[in-house]
């Protein structure tokens, strides 16, 4: 604030962004932006602050409700410029085209992609993340891994260079995450994790590949319904279950993941695939992440609701190596019990 | 030309760019650009066309001779926008901030970096490179490897993620190059090589590292003096010699290169380093690249001149793990005989 005031920049400050950012906050922020004729938004925070800023930036200039964007009722044609000072490495929103918001009235968490969602700049100082808690750091590691793995595990033509870059992002993130559980102020680990967060979601690791995030779709149902669940923690539970269900439709791909990312030496693809998935699950656990829905206090009774939410009331399936319909999604949630 | 004419875009065509692009051409092109009030330059070709276009783009708007830019007599403050249709994967100029030009009157090849040298767009269709000859394809592979290795081998703080991405670019390039010697129309190999050319020189592989290209400095002396030498071919001779001279100042780094890029399993750093350098030299040879100055018809008599050119008449040293002065550079050239 001092720096901005020294530059004689008028600032309207708006705090109070919550995790799993809320549409209600965005609607309020849009009003504030319009009333004060705000010219740019400086997002100081992580994914929730960024995504709230992106919705506000478009909402301030577009003549509709911000919820229309993820509902595909309106296409963003203009938006205020958004800049960012990043304080947590996780969502990769600082370089991504995506933005997610929760509508608590409808218990729905939804997102949309647009190049208007790209920040004009992002100031990324790893030292600003020294005080991120171990739990939130671990959630960030899982989110970075998920953004990378989900692109990696889409059905695609071969993409050798993109594969190798994705494997690089994963290996560097795994190493940084382990280091940070021991020493949260390791500059190099914080720097590598911060840069990995951007590269995992700015489409570099999706070059030549389809950009869909099937496990994120499952997780949005989960933390959309249960607001207390951190996005990364939800992914830590869902990703191994999803992988155990899906790997059999492409064991060779999961075997490559196991060999290159987890140093698996098993020759058999099926065995290697299982090895890699187990290593991933063990790693998430080693970071203190939950490994089952019961860790969130949930039991079997939530499964139908979550599967219904994820398929928009059985209205859609989610693309992966197979089309995941209600029954498949239900089976995956059941594997998380 | 048909597409441009259908869009009613007036085009002044200017062909005749030579390899190791010439200042004389640029001076002519600047005149043409000014006379025709050209508004943008579309570079259709590879590094030589791109670099000529970059000098022309700045020369057209700046009130000085284009040679002033690499001579540090003028700083580029404005330039016409440059777009690109890439027809050879090699120099990475389509995404880089650098541009190199040869002054044949002075037998000098020099470059400079500026964000004005960044293309506004690059259309990269791998199929356009199917007809690139095996020799030029191999030169491209060497240039991509060199851009990546030179950043990789600069003295720096640890950069785990950048290291791994650089290793990814190298592994993908090595694989694509080998494939293309057998099948020049392998789409995936052409695509991976094209994307590697951009990533090798757009600073992604230099993130957190110092951006200096010591072996390129040696090579600019060589192909600046002997115009018939292709840049990549010059690098293929110089890189192994440089590495054999320099590795002893950081064997651990060269050992990492050997283990991660060339699958070396030797435990001893010194032995691993030598193994990696030999593998690299063998690989360049396997692509049909020259391995000694004698392959260009040169002998010992050129060495003093080249060392003199590279040090600007003993006026500078070139930074590497050690400062390379006239005597070091001479020793490296001698290792190329």
C-alpha cells in the first residue's frame, strides 16, 4: 500500500476472499469496481484471490451477472487488466486462462477459460511463500501435480517434448515438496515450486495435448458441496482412486509415468502402472494429505449426491481414457471411501 | 502471396537472404522498408531470414545504421512488428530476443538482444520442414542442443526445474534428430524439433540462469571469417572441444548432463563427464556433422586469427566456468584441429 501510494495511485482495497472463492464476494466486488471506476485489479494472494479478481475484472465491464460466464450464458468480450503479486504456489492461476468460482446458493463450483483471464503480469517472489503452512504447501504440491498429470493422462497423439517437460515439472515439484516439509524456508525449493505452479497450468505442459481436467471435475463437486475441504486435499484423495480405475485403459502410459517420474524399473507395464500410482499415493500421504473421504468425516451417504453434482444431474459425462458417466464417477468416489 | 493478396494486404517482397545473414542485405532492406512505408515485416524462412528481418525492423524506424545495434553505439527504442512463418527448426529466432548479423567488410559476425527482437507471432507448421535437407536438419539439431547446453553450463545457483526442462529439450531433440536422419517426413519428430528450437532459445531453459553463450562466441568468429561454414556445423566441431577443456572446472555438472541426458550409469563424476562429452560428439558425428576444423579444409594457420576475432583483438574474455581469454580460446581451437 505504501509503494502504491508513493506512486500516487488511488487504491480501493477489498479484502475477505475465502478459499473456494465465492460468487457473492465477486458480485460485491463488481459493484465496488464500477462505483469507483477501477482501472485495473491487483490480486495479492493465491488462486482464490486471483480467480475472484478475474471474475470481477470481467464482471465490471460486461453487462451481465458474473455467474453467466461459467454457465456459458455470456462470453467474456472485455475485462479490466489484472496484475498479481503471488503469495502461495498452488493454483497456477497467475499464468492460466482459467478461473473457478463457487455459487453457495446452488452448491455449485464452476469455471471457464478465456484469454481475458490471463494476468498482465505476476510478481513472483519465493520468499513471500515462506510462511505458507505445511498443510497449504502440501495442498499446493498436489494441485500442481494434478494440473500436470491431468494433461499428461488425456488421450492424445504422441507429444514427446511435452511429455518430458511435464515429467520435469512433476519431478521438480515432488522434490521441492519433500524439502519444504523439512525446511519451509528453503529458497530454491520455494522458487522451483512457484515456477512449477505457473508452468503446470499455463498450457506449456498441454502443448499438443487436449486440455481437460477430469479429476478437477470430480474435485469441484466435492469442495463445491463441502466448503471446508481444501481443493488440493480433495485432489489428494481423488487422484489415486481415479488413476486406479482408469490406468487399465492405457497401462503403457501409466507405466511411462511410473518409470520416468517415480524411477520404477519394472518391465511389465501393468505392474509398473500400479507401482507408479502407489508411489504417488504414498507421496501425498507423506506430505500429510488425506487419503480417503473418511478423513473429511464423509461416508457412503455422500456418494450419490457428489456423482450427481459432477455429472450436472446425469446430464454430462467427463472425458478421460474412457467417457466417465454417472456410474463410472460413482465407482471412483466409492474407491475413495 | 495469394493469401495476403486475398486479404488486400499490399506486399513488397524482398528475397535473397543468405546464410550467415549479411549487413549489406539489411541496409538495402531498410531502404526498401522506408521508401514503401512498410508497416510490418513477415519473415518467411529460418534464423537468417528472421535475424535479417529483426535488423530491418529496427533499422527502418531508428535514425542510425543497423550495425550500430550490435556495436552498442545505439540502443533500439522502436521497431516495426515482425511476424514469422517458420520453414526450418534451428536458430530459435522465432521466439528469441537475439539477432545476429555478419559484416563482410569487417569479417565480423555480431549480435544483440532486445525485446524488440521478439516476434509478434510465429506460424509453426512442422510439415513445412519436411524438405529441409539432412545436413541442414543436423545443423539445426546441433544449434538447438547448443542453445540449451550453453545456458545449462553457465556458473549459477541451483535451478532444479530449469535443469530438468533443459534436459527434456535435449533428450527430445536427440531423439527427433536421430529419427529424421531415417525419415525426414516423420511428423512427430519434425514437430518436437520445431518446438524444441523455440524453447531452447526463448529463455525458458535459462530461467534463473545467466544467459551467455560462450561456444556461440567461438563459432561466430569461425563462420564470421569463413562464410561457407554453416553455423550448426561450426558448433558441432567446437562444442565437444570446448566441453573437453572446460568440464574439469565443474565435473559434477557435466556428470549430471551425462547421467540425465545420455543415460550414463558411471558413479565417478570425472568418468561420467567424459562419457557424456564423448556421447555428444559421437551423436553429432552420427548425424553427418563435421568433427574437426580439417573437415572444413582448415589447418593450424587459422587459429591465431580466429582467437583474435573471438576476443575482439584480445580486448575481451568470454565467460564460462572460467574466464576464457585469448590463450584459453586458442587452446580450444587447437583441440578442434
